[in-house]
C-alpha cells in the first residue's frame, strides 16, 4: 500500500471554503472533499477523481468557469492540485 499525504486548500472567489484531498506517491487523488459549495456536484467530482492521476485531473479542470467569476470550484481544485504537486 502506498503512502498518502494530506493536503488542504482555501479556494478563492467561489462558494466552497475548503478543499481537502490526499495524494499517494504515484500522484493519484484520494478522499477529495469540498466544504461548502454545490454539495451534489462537488461530491460527484470527488467520486469521479478517486484514484485518478492528479496532474491529468488538474489539466482537465483548469480554467473551468462558474457564473462568469473567472474561476470555479473545479478550477480552484486544479490550482490546489498543482500547488500540492
């Protein structure tokens, strides 16, 4: 079993107030949880990304916009992942 490191990120400009996730030694995402935001959609993102490659996920999510804010919870997750990597 590979070791996992936990990360916490405070998103900016979105409804969610915190993003928590783990990365294993291979750069895979686990235990992704958002605090606040659109509960159902953000839970779905967590389920979709469980065990997925973090860098690839960040590339897909980067630049996603919500309500013309110039960012979104998904975009903020991308920033959190890149910071963690």
